[in-house]
């Protein structure tokens, strides 16, 4: 059965409840309360979704896979002291790790 976007919220909340998850909502019109995911969504949209004319869901998945590798293993992030997320994770395992502000 196809659910239009107006029905997906209810399906999601029912699934989350069954899975034992609590949903924390942001205030309407306050996307800055969810800044990390908003930033990620923008980056993903600009660097993957806007760059290709996809021919299949598999094409989207493959482009996303290679982008995730580059994003997490090759690209330094300012918030991680110019380390990649992989380097930051390894560093956190070896010593105390502090994010730069």
C-alpha cells in the first residue's frame, strides 16, 4: 500500500513507539534546534542528490556509499580539529578527545 507524505508521520511514530523509541520534536519554525541534522541534510543534498540524475534506487545507494566513505574517511572536518571522523574516532579510543568550538 502506498502512503502519501501526509500519512508517513503517523506510520513513523507508530513504528517508533513499537520499537521503544521516544521522539523528541523541535518547535515549529526552529530548525536551529536540530542544527546538526539540518547541516548534514544540506550537505548530502548539495553533494549527492543535486549532482546526479539518478536512474534507479541502486544508483542512489551506490552514490551515497561512495560519498559516505569520502565524508567519513577522507574529508577533514573543522569541528573535529581538521581530522576525519575516522581519525577522530581512533583518537578518542586512545586518549581524551575534545571537539573544537
